[in-house]
C-alpha cells in the first residue's frame, strides 16, 4: 500500500483486521521496519487523538517522527494556483509540499473541509496535492471528506465488542452548535458498507450524505425507530451536505441527543463516538460515562489502526 486515503486502500477487511490484531498483541515486533525512516505529520487543523496516536504508532515501528503545525510557526501557505501573492501568504503549497517530502519518508496530512466551496472540499485538493507533489507515500489523518484512520479504529473496536456475527450498527446524527465536516460520518459509512453488518443511518430531513457514502445503508428519519435493537450506537454531528446549504447548521434539535432513554430502545447497545464530543449536546453524561460507552477503547485503538497502516506503507517502500 503506497497511499491510504479510504477503505479501498487497505484491502480485504478480514485481512486488515487480522493484521491489526497482530499489531495490537505485538506492538514492538516491527521496530526494525521503521529504523532510519522519518514520519512527517502535517496538521492544518487541531488534533489530540490523531496527533498522539499516530506519533505513538510511528515510534512503536522504530520511526523518527516530526510534527508540523502549519498554522503555528510555519509560513502562511497559499493553496490556489494563479493567485498574485501580494497578501499575507508568504509561501505556496506547491513549493512547500516537495520541500516537506525531501525531509521524510512518509507523510500524514490532516486537512479539514473548509466549507467555502463543496467541489473544492470533495475534490480533496490539499490531500491530492500532497500525493501528487511530495514524492512520498501519503496517508490521511482526516481530510475534507474522510477520516479513514478513525473508521479503521472504529471497525477494530466493533470487532472486539460485537456479540453476534452480524451486529446492527446505527450511526445517528446528533445536535451540535457549530458546523462540522462530513468526514467522520462519510468514512464510517464507507467502512460499515464494506463490513458485514446491518447498517442504519439515522438523521433529520435535509442531512443526507452523498450517495457514494450512504451506499447500501438504510436511512431512517425516526431516530427512535432506528435505535430499536441496535448493538452499536455511533453518534456524530455533521453539517448539511446538500449543494444548496452546504456546510450550514439547519437543525439543533436536542431531541436527537443520545440519552439513557434513547439507549433503552437498543439491544443494550455499546455507545461510540470518535471524540472530541460535546456532552449533553451529542450525548448525555450518564451515557458516555456508562459501562456501555466505548469511547476510550475506541480512541486507544487509534494507535492500532495507525500502526497497521504505517506498517503496510513501510513494507511497500
Ligand atoms: N477523533 C479524532 O480524530 O480526534 P482528534 O481530532 O483529536 O485527532
């Protein structure tokens, strides 16, 4: 695997899960693989879990790790071609990317949707520029439309906790005061569609995701109905995806918050969220603190997903 940006890059999920199990049980078995190899992690946006778990994954593999926060200490980057650079942006990304590539062997990139232009976001312009111009393998640490390391960790967690061969997994929209990208729900849907489960998306009218991500999921506009018999409840907010109101918050209906009463409708479901989460907007205190909450083991599995992906990239060098 050279680049990792979506579920198709990892190969058959059963094999990926088996590789992840090996990595989890033997975290230091491949230290020689990363010796004298440098991982560069480039952040255009904030992060806690991705930053720490991916760094830990690189260190477990024996790599040297460099972290660059573009917005803190680097030159302000111009990302559009053809712009007369007479403003506050001192460097063009088309020079910065190959320079970054010259200092490392593998690059991870975090670059969220900007919500200024849907086409620009959905074309993954920043991530694809890194793939095209860095000369290095590139993996996504959350891009505009997908967060594959998160989804892989989510899948590993579901595999570890599932009690039936084909669990019912419900991804439910939940309210949030600010506009959040569709990367996590898009990606989770993409991975669940590739996995053997009964996958349902619960959302208010107007919050439909792009068909390529919805895939074969059943879309349900009645959250209570969707939650009936669920084995896993995956809560997430996302802003409107439709062209007309792209990136807008059209609904903050608190009746969609995942509460104890909502969880009572399920098959004693596990609660999942990628974090960070706004308590008592997305999920009530008692649900996230309950024994059924998997948010901490789910976050811990981010090391496993990142290490499994990095290992595959190192094997391809
Ligand atoms: N879930 C996740 O990606 O968390 P961070 O934004 O803190 O990295």
